[in-house]
C-alpha cells in the first residue's frame, strides 16, 4: 500500500473516532481542534501553516537525546539490541547485567538514577556556545515517558528510575535561559521496535527461555517490579511483524507498511493522549517526531490531530502560530504542513521552505567506546555543517550525548566550548540570515552525495577547502564564508566577479567578521580577489567575509 495515499479519512470516519470509547481523556483534549481553531487534522488544512520567524532566525539548536538507554553507555537502540542474540550489545548486556530473560530493559530503567544531572548548567553551557533553542527527549522507542505522564502512569521517570520529572527540569532550565524549548517524541514505534524482546536464545544453556518482553503483571510477584505490568512498557502482547527476525526489516517498516504488525486502536489513542498531555503540560515551542511524516501515519490520524492541536493552541495564545512540528521523508504537501527534518544529512540545494537537519557529535545515545576512541565530531566539522545548512535555508539541531548519570564528558565539553568560540566571533553571519541567490561554490558541492529519503548523506563529500564558499544574506549585507584559511593569503570568489550573473551591485567594503578588520580586495571580470591578513584569528577553519 502507498503510505502517501492510504487512510483517506472522511468526516464520518473522523466523527467516529471522536466518539470512540477508546479515546477516554484524549477526547477532551481533541475538542480544541474543532472549537475555534483554523487547523483541522488533515494534510490540506495543515498546509496553511507558516514557519515562525523565531525558528528561521535561530538556526542552531542543541539536543539532549538522553534517557535510560544511556545508562549502559553502550550506544544507540540499546533496548532493542540487547535482545538480539550474538550482537555486541547482547554480549555486553549478558556480561554486565545478566541474561535478558532475567534482567531486561525494565531492569535497566530501574537502575538509572541520573544522580549528576544539572539541567541548568548544561543548558547555560549550550546557550553560551551559540545555541538559540534547546531540545530534550520526552520518550524514545523504549516507551518510557520522561515526564509526569497520566497515560503512561507507571512507566515514567517520576515513578521509576530517577524518580524525577526530566522534561520539567529541562523546560525550567530552558525558560530561565531565555531559549525556546523543544521536545522529541519517538515512542510511536515501540510496538514493532521492541519485538526483539519477545525472542529467546537459539543456542546455549538458556536456549528457548523467553526474554522478558512477554511478561505480565502476574509474573512480578516477589520481584522489585511487583504490581507493575511490563506490557505497559514493552507493548508486546501481539503477533510479530512479518520478517521480525530479520533485524534490518524494522527500517523498511518504519512507515507502518511492508508487513509491520498494525498497532491496536488502544495503543494508538494512548500515544495520542500522551503527546497531547506533554504539549499541554510543558508548552513546547517545537515538537520533533522521529517518524515518516507524522506518528502512526497512515494507519492512524493521531499525528494529524496532535499537529492540529499544537497549531491551534499556539494560534489561540499568540494570535499567530509560533510552534513548529518536524517530521521525516515528507512529500511536497507535507513539507508545507510542517518542517522537514533530514537526519544526519544535508540538502544539495536551497530548499524553498525552511528545514532542519539533526545530527550528533557521537552516537545518539551515549557510547563509552566513542569517548575512549576519541571519535567525536570536531567543532570544525560541526561549524562547517552549520554554515552549509544555513546557506540552504536550514537549521542545525546538534545532539551532545549525555551519560547515564546526566553529565557530559570532558571531551564533549571541550567541543561545545570550541563551537562557542567560532559562534561568538561569527554568529552575525548565521542568526537571522536568509539564503542568497546561490548557496555556494567550490569543489566540495560537486562531490557531495545526493540526498536520499531520510538523509544520512553527511560527510560523504570532499573536505572543505578555501575554494569552497558558502553564502547567506541579512539586511542587504552579503556574508561569504571561506571554508578554510587560504594558504596563499588570497580567497578567490567566482560568483562575485564583475562578469558573474549573480553580481548586482558594486562592492564598497569587505571585512573579516571575526576581527572586524577591513580587507583589501580586487574585483576582476571572472572572480573577486580578497586579501587575507597575515595573522589567523581563532577557529580559522571557516572565515566569514562581510561584503557591503
């Protein structure tokens, strides 16, 4: 089935949903969609959306992609990988915690205490480094809500693990710092993502002994989790998806097609209620969905209802919509309805509508191996990515992986500080800018890998050199960033030669933004020649020229 054309709900079908007894408390929240708001839960209606200026001007955000899967410090998708026999995470788990039939992910949550978490200190560090908005993870595919959740009443961070309202802590810190606050929501996929927890070993002394993914409340007598129902967390009381034993199949089923087990109505409506409550209780300025288009689309319109609620709520409060929703792999109509997010990837051209890329300096979840092997992205790589993305009408959301205890390590901290050095000197070329006539020139763009589907094309081109230029403009000022310090002391910009079709006005003055120094230049027919000073400023791997 084509997911773009599936689930064409009419008025009658929608009315049936609103009257469904499955909705419970969700029904109350959903009423705002129909009462006075201009946005209805359809793609046509949501296409009236316009991206707010604060998001377009901010350009750079930082993200704490942090939850219980960071406690083992063993990388991404741990709660799934620990149930994959022969995987490195399974072996790590057995050695560190024991067999997943006896110590499952619910038990990892229980030992996660977040004792060194200081949200105000971290948010202030990120703000000082140049971030203009901050995002915290509200839940991941592991299905634990990191806030006081009525719809996930037992498996949330206020009741188990840290016994803290993580989202409340992050929100308070962001508001105090004067930063827009964003949340990321990933839990729609727990239904199929956690299917590995239904498995058992195929070999060894515990072959055939089920992992803990099928346990129920009745099995908890005499354990630390007595009285809790693991199915409220794992959501595995259902048949496996087609090809579930193929660990790679989850990716092709991400859009709820290709044989994935369809979630129950109760599951989908519970997700809707959880997310509406998150919005109403913590007032996020941006909601990031780790989904194709919107959560549970096209098997449910829950995501459409959530987006309509968020927009209408903001419209009522601010007289115009000041909130943002992001999603992935969007068609043309969907890109009008929300902000297109490209994971670990970059567009190859100036996009007509604002977009965002999200990436991280290590793995999404904290991975001790990245620290030990010193494999973090450098500040230089981050800044080059930011400049390129901004030149193409985009924003960069950067994750700094947080350790299980709530701290970041000293290598990460140094990278954040170094990012701040460049941003303090050159931020005027980033914040509040808009694309120029072209995004840039130079050999790097010719080698960059074409963007496909969700993204994942970052770092595939040649390294940037002083021949690579990226443009942005603000208040009739053109910013041209030379992406490396020219060794011969001269930068040549072809797009600004006298004969260039992009040149429109005579150049009166050129300054090096980082120092304010006025530079000598000569405009030839074929290129503009700019003479750099003898001394290099700090962070000279990207050098912004202010051209008046």
